[in-house]
C-alpha cells in the first residue's frame, strides 16, 4: 500500500507550473507537462526559503502574477508572498500595534 497524501490546494501559475500544497509536508512546484518537481518548499529546509508553515490551504495568483500562500489556522503564521527572483517568501502577519499589518493571521 502507498502512503496517503493529503493535497490541500493547487493552482497553475502563468509559467505552466502547478503549485501543490500537501498537508504536513510543504508546497511543491511541478512542471505541468512532465510532472517533475521543480521546487520543494518543505519545513526541513525552511531557513532557505522562509516558508514556515506546512499547512497551506490557500494558494493565490494575483493580477501581477505573484503567488500568495495562506495558513488557515489562527496562529502566528499568516500570509506569504513568493519572491521568484530570490526563490524565497516574504512573511506577513498581524501586528497588534500596527494598523497597516494584515488584520488576522487566519487566512
């Protein structure tokens, strides 16, 4: 028997890559044609890419072709935006004393 894989969400970006979030594992970027994994954003190497959540339930492609990831839980995680030129994520979370921060960490 193979192991169960829980896909939380997936989306195709503007470069014909498929972004897949797998619960408790991370986010993977696949080549649409071959199915090969192009990028892995897993917790065991989060210091390299700055994505600190393995429970991403939202992947969004905005009108400027930027990828956004969101953690669904009410915790300190919040929201991430992918910076392709650095192959890293920028982290956004609620700051109680900052009215310009996101309003909630539950995405």
